[in-house]
C-alpha cells in the first residue's frame, strides 16, 4: 500500500483562512483573532502539514516567558486521519521544544497518543456550556469594580502568574486589549484579589481565565460576566476539583459537554497555584 506523503512547514498569517476551516469543521470555538495571536508572535512555534498544496493539519505552541511551551490546535482533516499526519506534526514540534517544559490539555481520545510521547497526567478540566445564558442574581458586594485597563494590567498579569505558574503577558494583554468589555475585577482594600477575563468565540462566548481567592468570589466574577451575555451561548472550562463552582454552574443552566486532561512532558516545573485557579483560558492557551 502506498504511503501518503505529507510535508511540514511553519505557519504563516496567510494560512489562517485554511486553519480556520479545519477548526470550524471540528466545531471548535477559535476565531481568526485566536489564530493570529498564535501565529503572529515571533516567539511561538506553529506548524502545518500539507498534502500537495492542501493544508491538512496544524499544531501550535505558544511560548510563555521562554520557559513553558503550551501545545494546542492539534488538527488533522478527517479525510487524512490515520495516515501519520498527526504523529508527524507532533514529532516535528516536540523536536523544536526539547529545552522547554511542555504542557497541553488533551481530549480523552488524545490522551493515549500523548502518553506515547511520554506525557503524564496532572488533573482534569470540565467543559461547561450554556446555549442560552440567563441572568444571574448578583450578590451585594461593594468591592466589585469596573476595570481600568492601563492601571491594572500588571496586577492581573501578576495574579495570573501565581495561579497558572508562569508569566503569560502575551496572552493576558491580548485578552485585555481585544476584549476589554469582558474583563471583570474584584477589589478588596484597594487591591485586585480576583479577575475574570473572556473572549468572543466562533460558537460560544468564552469566560476564562478566572482567578479568585474563593469559590464565592469566583461566582461573583462569573455572574457579572454572564449577565452581559444574556440569552447568548457561553462556555467555561472549570478545574474538576472546584466542585462547589461546578454545582452552581449546573444550577444556572450549564451542562458538562466533555472534559480535558491536563498533561505535561519533561519536568512539571510550573504547576501554579490551583487553589486560586478556577477556570482556564481554554485548551489552546492553558
């Protein structure tokens, strides 16, 4: 049987239209802005596979602080699956990341594939969706404040670094700049103690990351975000150990769609502080 021959090369901005077709065909939530963030930053590594002149697969690595490589957008056209394209893409990108700690959020189907590349499990994340969010009663909390972008961005970046484990200035500034109306802050004693960021998606509005001192504070932040999205589809990716938050989301109409397994390769040098991390930015960002 003749083996299908694929070629691998670096992604360019001109490839985004084709990449969007792949992610949209899978029902994924990414937009052209998401792809542009991944492809356009010189520190990131984004590759694609071609069959002839047809783009049939992608894999991306967003590099955080020159320390942690986050793998995402592992896509292969259904017509070309089972022919080695995924393995070729992953092998190619891992060869470029030998000096990095590497992490990703895998689907159950992908978990065994990544284990074959020596990834280990860390924890689970639940994807909760609501196709038509309804208004949520807000607690009477005088410490909820409106965002002041230029003054608070460094505080948000610092809090995110504590919870996630490594500085993600590139991502946080993207979310603050592109989606300022989706930034919610919680201030106590004139200091930011929690935040919820968000972005538009191809199918859902995405709420996350969410960092807070407690489940109650996380609910406050998410409630404010949801109330700006009444009757619209919303997705939230919640750490599985946040049982109280998951139960509350279920009570206001969210259902579990699927789950991801956070995995790491090489040393887990940047575990973060998961006690303060309630919702992630999405599997393509961590």
